[in-house]
C-alpha cells in the first residue's frame, strides 16, 4: 500500500494505531466540552490573594500550563512558573498557588513537589486522573479536577492536553485571575472543530494541511517557529512529534532566534537535507513580529533549508492557539503512520523509568 493510501484508509491506520491515538485527536473538542460541563466540581473558593502560581508537572502534564501562561501573559496579574523538577522554587509560600499536575497521578517529580508544597503551607490544587494525587486530593480535600478520560481513548497523557488546559483555565477564572466566559468556550470549540474537519482521514491530501505537512516532514527534523501567544502551543506540538512520531523535533521562538540561530544554519553541511522549518504566521502578532517571521523565513531559505509557512486563520488568539494545537496533533499522528509507527507506546521512556526504579 502506498503512503498516500495509508493516510486515506482508516483500516490501514487502525492496524498501525490499535490503541486509538487518532480517536483521541478527533476527541479534543469533547475534552473541552467535558471540562466545561464539569467546571462546577472545581472549587477554589477557599483560596484568596494568590500572589504567584507554580504548576508542578512533567511532560504532557506540564504542557497545558505552558500554553496558558503564554496565551494569557498580557492578562495574568501574577507570575506563573512551571516546575519540571523534584524541587519547588524557594519563593513558594502561603501566598503561592501550587497546581500539582500529573495525568497518571504518580509522577515521582510531582509527588516530591506535593510534599514540599505542604511543608511550605502553599495553596494546593490538583489535576490528575487517579493514583496517588487523586488519593491526596480526597484525603486533604484539596481543590481538584479528577479527569475521567472518556474523551481520550488512547489514555496517553500527551493526548489529554485539552483536559489539562481547560482545568487550569477554570481554576484561574474562578480565582478571577483571568476572564473566561461562555464566548471563550465557544471560540475554542469552533477552532478545534473547524481544524479537525479540515484534517480528517477522509479529506484528501491536496486539501488536508496536516497530511501535506506530514509528507514534507518525513525523514527530516521539523523545527516549529512562531512567537508570542503561540509559544506554549508550539511546545506542545514539538513534544507530541517526539512521543507520537518518535521524531526529533524542536520549536523556536521569534524574536529570540534572530539574535543567534540564523548564524548556526551553515554547518553541518547536511542541514538542508536533515531539517525542515515550519513558520506559523499570524495577523494577530504585532507588526514587528510579522516582519521578523517573514525575514527569518528568507534567512532559512538562503541557507538552503526548505520551509513552509502556515497562516493561521482563526479570529482570536485563543482560537489560533487551539487551531495550531489541533493541526500539529493530526500532523504528528499522520507522520507516525507514514513511518509505520504505533504512536502510543513509548518504549524508551518506559525502559528509562524501569531502570530508575531498580
């Protein structure tokens, strides 16, 4: 069967992806709906005067927080940091909200942070689907969102990002740290559903941006480039390429890379063969950033490296974040299928965790 036939054939995809990663991708909007419908279960009313926020999480369980902090950086009145380590920052105290985020509920770095947050008498909230953190939330009556992953058939943490994002948004909204209303919820659904419909298996390659992008990336290293409010979504995209497509991927942010990376494209001489840059352009960037995106694209092209520009079309920043998230999710899954790789198992990570436990 040809590569084109694989991406156009659900039966062929099912043979490669028996655990349902594609079904999870097609359920992103359902994850958003579920959290919105269950938002009343999140009660943070006991927490007042939050002066800073630390989200303790690893891998896919930290990605939602990264998306939120970049999307709302112009609105959040307090600092928001992500702790991807065993130890919380020294400044954490009684006026800090520590959100413990672990899909499995047993991530050892996050469990370590949970003990430290208690010692520091921080305000604690939990996002998880079970295990130790769910038990801790019940025992200590911590505000929490316990994920019932019915809209994540693959049960992979990285495919539950919308649950995580929405849970954090609901917590911040209830604390009056951001404004999030029915209109915002509807905007998210609109962006996800439109992008999903445009990139389904049944949509042919010439009209399917995710399929086209997967073909272009095949056998090359994808470098996702964007700016400002899209930074967290770019991070999610790169991580999902790593885990789902087993592909070495990275993301870069404008304007930072204009000060160094462009001089690093000359060597090694294999760069044009091994790299593929994807630039995400947006009319919602400030004018200076739009110009920088275009000029950086030209600089990369001058080095002989192939590029693709994707113009995001949604009307608001919130919508464009989910447009990008949905597009890259389908793209990295299609890349996995082109490689003949089951996107769900993560054998190297599993081996590493097993070795740590010895």
